[in-house]
C-alpha cells in the first residue's frame, strides 16, 4: 500500500505547532543551503523549506541512495555544503542523514558547527514555550545542559540509543530531547528523531533572535567530545 499523503501530513503537523510562527518565517525569507546526501531528505526537506518561504539552494536531492560522501552529517563530511553556503550567500546550511532523522547545521560563515549544537539550539527555542525536563543521552556534550540552564530546566541523561531517550521523555513528560548526533525529538509531535521538525525549530529560533546563526551559536560554550568507531571482526 502506498501512502501518497504521508509527507504532506507530516509537514502540516510541523507547521501547525503552536510556537512555530509560519507567517513570520515566511516573511523573513531565509536563504538556506541544503544537502540531503541522496537520501530520504530529498523528498521532504525542500518541500518543507519552500512551504516556509525559504529560498533554497540544494545538493544531493536525488533519492537513489548513492551517497556522494560518507553519509553521516558530521563536520568532516560537510565540506561541499560549507562551500555552497558561501557561494550561494545562504544564512545557514542544513544537512541530513539518509533516513532524515539527524540534522547538522552550517553557519552563514561556512563553518559546520558540530551536530551537538542542533539539539542545544532546539532546547533553547522549545523551553521558551514549553517548560519541562530535557532528556538526552550519554554521548552528548554539556552544551545541551548549558542551553537548558538558561531556562532553569533539569536535564536527564539516558543510555545511548534513541529508544532509551524516547522512553525517558515519555516518563518525564519531556517537551524536548534527543541525541548529540543531531537527532531532535519533539514530544508534542512524536517520540522519534525528526530532522524536519528540527529545521522548523531552528528557523523559529533565528526569527525570534533576529541575529545571524553564528552569533546565536556564539552564546554557547565550545566543548570537545570525541566519538569514534572501533572495527570488530565479523
């Protein structure tokens, strides 16, 4: 069975969030560079951004799964997006992973800011409108706790794994949570990582702040966190 309305329904739910000022974002006409790495984001991300009135310059929209770069949206893989931000005059760059549940951000200066900051910025926005506990996992830097501290919010650490964060969010009735890999979970939307939701939260934050992304990120401390993979025999 094919559900031809699934993407549109999801976009409509995001745009119906009470604290997302759709008309304000549309009037702002954000200039956005986008890299979907030939994954599922090529279907939903341009459509959402266009519905929000953004001027989009994009690469990697083909949904063939033939990744032109390593598909994780970590800083070392986003060089082409960094260059696209600068050449297109974009105010931000957005990168998604192949299944469009992780979101990484490039500032208007053409610099990938690190995937931990996606959740930190989402926390800053959501806690202005929805007080409550923030849930994240143990592989996330302290920058999320700093963002929560701005609103006096408690942060709970769950074991690594999206499901562990989601279960703890349910138990805590948490409005916002996620993982330090760029995965944002918005409680009143659903209990799963959602890059399109993260985009709407980021645009709303920039609308409210009225400052460049680099300045907003500059408010937050910089931490070093090492995440690596170990090869194991099969």
